[in-house]
């Protein structure tokens, strides 16, 4: 089954905004197409408050069930700043709080 990319991105954005995210971006090729046949999302997020690893794992599991594809969430506070700069060269920003 293939879902329209826009619909999947809207569901992802709604879910993460409720979780307290101030910025959401999709990294890599996942920003182009979405299928349930091995297509993964690598999502770089900025949380408004501290978020534990257990909370991230719970979110990933819930999103996998909702979107029918694997979602990996990277909290930008836990990633090397130089790696963040490199990642942001190829990102698709879905949401950014003003």
C-alpha cells in the first residue's frame, strides 16, 4: 500500500506537535515518497522540553502503528552539532514554530 506523502506528513506533524515539538524535518529520501515496503522515516526534531529515550521509543512505536512504516526520531539535542549541520543540508522541514 502506498499512501500520499502529504497525508503521512500531516499525520506525523499532528502527532509530534502534540508531543511538544517545535521543529520537525524529514531527512534523506523519505521526504520524497512513502511506502510500507521498507520505506523508513528519519525525523529530526527539536523538543520544547527535555524528552527521555523511553518517550522517544514510545513515540516511534505509536507512529509505526499509525503510519504503517518505521519511524526513527532523532532529538537534535542529543546529536553532535556538526552532524546536525550536515543533516540539515538534505532535509525537508515539515513544521517550525515561529
